[in-house]
C-alpha cells in the first residue's frame, strides 16, 4: 500500500512539474496579412489596433529559444516602468514564434508554428488546419508589424522602433537586420528611426567567407582547404550568405544587396562580460565554433569581421558594448545602464 502511495505521489509531482514548465501562449492574436485563419500570439502593453497619439517609441521584443514571450515582455516592461512616465509613450510588443510541440495539445488550429527553428527566418511553417507548409517566415511577421507601425495610421507620432533580442532572439535580430527591406521602404520615408539590439547570440551571419585567423579580432581570411572540407556549408545562410532562404529569394534579395544594406543599419551589440562559458544553451555546431569558443569571444570577433569587411566607417552606425559583471541573462542585460541607454534612448 505504501509502495502504491509513493508511485501516485511521484506521478502527481511529475504532472505538476509538467504544468509549471508548460509554455504559456498569450491570448491576443496577430492576424497574418493576406492569410486566412492564420495567427501569431503576442503580448503588448497597449492595443495594436486602436489609435494612440501618445506612442512615440515602439520596442519589438524577441524571445529566446525558450519561446517564452512573457519573459522577454516582462523584462522590457520592467525596463520601461523603471523610467516612470515612459509607459504612456512606449509600446512594447512581444510576438511568440511557436514550434510544433507547443501546439500539440492546443485546441486552436489557427496558430502558426514552425517545423524548423524560426530564428533565422525559416519559412517551414503551418497550422493544424492547413495540412501543408504555408511558407511564412518569422521575418515576414516582423515585416508586417514594422510596416503597420511605421505607416503611422494607428500610431501617428511614432518616432523610433527598437528591435531587441537576447540569445536565440539575438540571432534573429542580427539576421533580420541584415535581411529586411521595410526599414528602407517604409520606416525611413515615414521618419521612423530603427535600431537593432543584438544581445549574446550563439552565432552571427557573416558577410564574406572569411573567418578569424586563430581567434584574432583583426585578421580574417578564407579558412584552409582542410577546414572547408571538414565544415561543408560553413558559409551557408545563417552563418554566411550562401544559399539564402525562401524569404530572401521571394524578395529578390541577393548576397550583394544584403552586404550593401547592412552597414546602413543602426545595430548595437550588447555582450555580457561573464558570458564566456560554453554552457548547455550555447551552440557548439562546427560552423558556430568557427566564429569563436564562447559567446563573448564570438561577439568581439564578429565586430572585428564587420570592420574588416566594411571598414572603420561601420563604427559610425554600429557599436559593441561589453556589460560588466553580467552573464547570459537577457533581463540583466536590458536593466543594465548600458541596456537602458541603448534600448530607451
């Protein structure tokens, strides 16, 4: 009898643990333009479809590989609320990009989910009701949000748009900054300044096949033949600009065009001084390891790559900042003095 009670207790504990760790999906839904019965969950501190003349700054917050939109949203709101009067003038939006496992038990058959991680812009996405791939990239969702905001129909006085992401979210922000055309086509003509905050990603998109020579932050060259042979595809999209995704091809983007656009972006690379440990969440993929041994090193080397590729003039539009005493924590990165400075101003 005692043995059976122990088993039941263990089952109960496991069920409670499963509930505690279940991913929470926000109730608000963003309808995807020109698509029937297709939605992405999101959280925001102001309605997205009600005119608001007070909003001057929009923060578009991208979750990490835990897919917890609430976590990144709460971190941004803590940052905004720390300045008292900013809430009224600041719109925070945190979209949620789901995986198939997240919607498995959901009765909502209209939720868009990805079969391949969405952070690099994968278009391998669908819904339960679709029954086929819908070819919708996570980038396309961000394009839509950016376009809606910068049209100034709902938020006529918006002046700034900041896109921020930590870890896997930082991977998305880095690659979206390289890939989107909405900034040039819609935001800038409307007078909206765009800034991209890339925090502690595991890897970056490189703009040439060259990589660091022995971990140098100044010397870059095409890897030796034996390295290339042992790392086939090391410069494919995500790590480089070979074999671009469906999103790029659909928009007519080429590697040359992406290289032309990127130096014009205002990008801030925030790195934690103590994010120098190869923990379980850091990518150890061979192509990522070609970029450095840990996140801090990879970020510093990448900034060196940008200077090598685009010249010292890149420093006029893009900056690297190492935040003292901070490790791999998105919240601590955002709430630091440096995080507040670059996200809120």
